[in-house]
C-alpha cells in the first residue's frame, strides 16, 4: 500500500468512526484509529468506558466494523489493540 493509499484509507476510516463516536460518547467512551495494516486490517484502540465494557464486542461488529466496511468493503477485518476485538 502506498502512503497516499494509506492516507485515503485512514480518512475514510475516520469518517466511519465519526459516525459511531457520538453513540460511544453517550456512555463516556470513544475509539481511536491506530493503524491500517498492509493486509487491510484496521486496528483501533478503545478509549474511556469502552475499554472494559461488556458490550464492546457487539459495538465492534454492529457499529464500527459495519460503518467501516460500508465505506471500504475491501477491509479484511477490524481489531482492537485493547479490550474486546474480533477478526
């Protein structure tokens, strides 16, 4: 992946995360983009109350992953570097 492609992927992932962030903020949580790997896995970091939330797995699948894949169907997965993650 070129640096220009990574910048574009990052921009679109941030847009998707911005869709989800208001819902996380209601419960004092957030999520941060950490990296997008060469094999198109998005790595995020849970912030605030999301770190230990028992609903993080559902939020990852039904919120974050869905929002990202709607913009970037070629993304192969989304994983959290802390808390709950899915592959």
